[in-house]
C-alpha cells in the first residue's frame, strides 16, 4: 500500500514539473520575437531573455515596446547632458526624464537593467537629442565625451559674415551655401518671425543671436540654426517684448532698429540715446540717414575684402539704390541689417527720452548729440577732421 502511495506521489510531482515547464515554454514562445517583425524589436536589436530571471523584465519591456521605439520629442536641437563620476543609473534615468530626453525614467532604467549595461555608463559630457530613442541614448552614454566645438557669433555681423566664420571651424557637416540658403529662405515655426511686414524678405537676418555656443562637431546646418533661434527666443524676454509693444513697434521692427543701433554705436552706454535719435526721426517722418544701412546695401567689396565699406563718402551713401538705404527711403529698412546684441534690442525697447535728432562722431567712439540741424552743424565743425 505504501509503495503505491509513493508511486502516486512521484507521478504527481512529475506531472507538476511537466506542467510548469510546459507553461514556461508557452509563455516564452508567446513573447519571443518572430520573423515577421516580432513583439519586441528596437533599433538596437534587443535579444530574447538569457535566463529565467530576465523573463519578468522581458515581459515588461514587451508591454511598453511602442514607448521604447518612439523618441521623447521631435526637436532635433542638441541637448548637453553631463554624467558625474559615481552617479547611479537611477539618477541618470531621472535626469534624462527631467530634461525631456526620455518619456519614462522607470522604463529607461529597466531597459538598462535588462541589457546589463548599468556598469558601462560613463561619466562625461554628452550631446543628446530628444529625437533619439531610448536604446540610442543608452548606447550613447556608454561611449564617453562627444567632441564639441565652440561657435561664437559676434554682434553686428551680417548673415554672410556668420557663414564665412563658420566655414573656418572644423564642423563636419557644415556647408556655407546650404547655411545661407536656409537663412535666406527663413522659417515659419517661430512666433517671433511671424510679424514681419509683407514686403520684408523671409530671411533670418537679425535673428541669428550673438552668443557662444558649444555644439557637437557633426551638428547639421538646420540644427545649428534651430539652436541659435531658440536662444534668441529665450534671451529676448517677455518683459522686453512688452516694452517693445509699448513703443508701438512689432518685435521685427524693434530688431530692425536694434540692428542699426548695433552698427552705429561704439560706446555701450550710448545705445539708448542713438535709439532715441532714430525713433524721434521716425516720428517726424524724417529720413533716418544711417550710414550702416547704405553700407549693408553696398554689399561685399572685393577690392578691400570688406562686407562694410569703409571709408565711405556722402555721395556713395546717397547714391546706393536699395530699399535698405535710409538716405533714399523713409522709415525703417525692410529688415535687419545684422545680428544685434541683446543690449541693442533692449535699447530699442527702452530708448532714452530725448529730443535729439542728430548725432556726429567725435572720433573717439563717442558721439555729439544735437536737437537742431544748426547744433549738428556746429558739432560737425568742431569734430570733423
């Protein structure tokens, strides 16, 4: 009797083992990638579970496969991401989510655990993008510091000068003609570019914000321009925009005025006064008579290799037939003539309250300001060499 009981117990145990094994095989087969596309495939080709312990993570990742395959966003702007020595994968994952580089820190951390690469994440500075998938980011942060290049755009440069400067840098994918083509074609995906006058060119001239940018050496022309425009949008604050509106100007008009101020001013504290002169002349419907606008219209001088002709005579200034020449055309030019500094934009938004209509160079970078033409003539006699 006891022998039969023992045999029966052994049979029950064997049946239980067979049932568990069969269930495992069934579940495993349900989640194993198929040749027709499979249930869980990422661009990096995540393998099937290596052990029974990996099965739970595998099932979890399968359930979130769509999130794994989709990038966190559509903005290709480079995002600098720094990993400190000794930083834990969980902390890295949390900061990736906070910066909008991944949609879920938990999902990213589980992917790292499944791939067993937590110990391979390296400290350093990385350049990531919201358009990268989780497995692309996971791969990137295992391979050290990305090569960066500093790009410095100077206030007062016109678009061609910026393009020429970029050509001197070791940017892998930079193309001068393509860069200028993108600048001249303009963009419509930024609100601050939508208030341009109908007769204004679509160019991004004036909005290529002067600043130093650390960018990956392989940044594309389009991504570089997007980074610069994003910086303009960030630096020109709501307060400044409200002050511009109070001047009864659009942001586009203010940037156009600021670009003239940028080229005319030498001493920083004179910017608000120079802005006031041009605004006073606009109110009185006088010609602005800015030398810089005529120089912009004259364009490149091959003999002297200058973008801004200097010296330039009064006859030359007055003879340039261009809508940008404010010696021949009333009002502001059709658009900015260079990239103004933030200080010049603020000067256009907060001009000095003066009655000045004229200013004349003293020869040392400063100017003599005058309310009347007679005073202006006296300043000319006093300071003209």
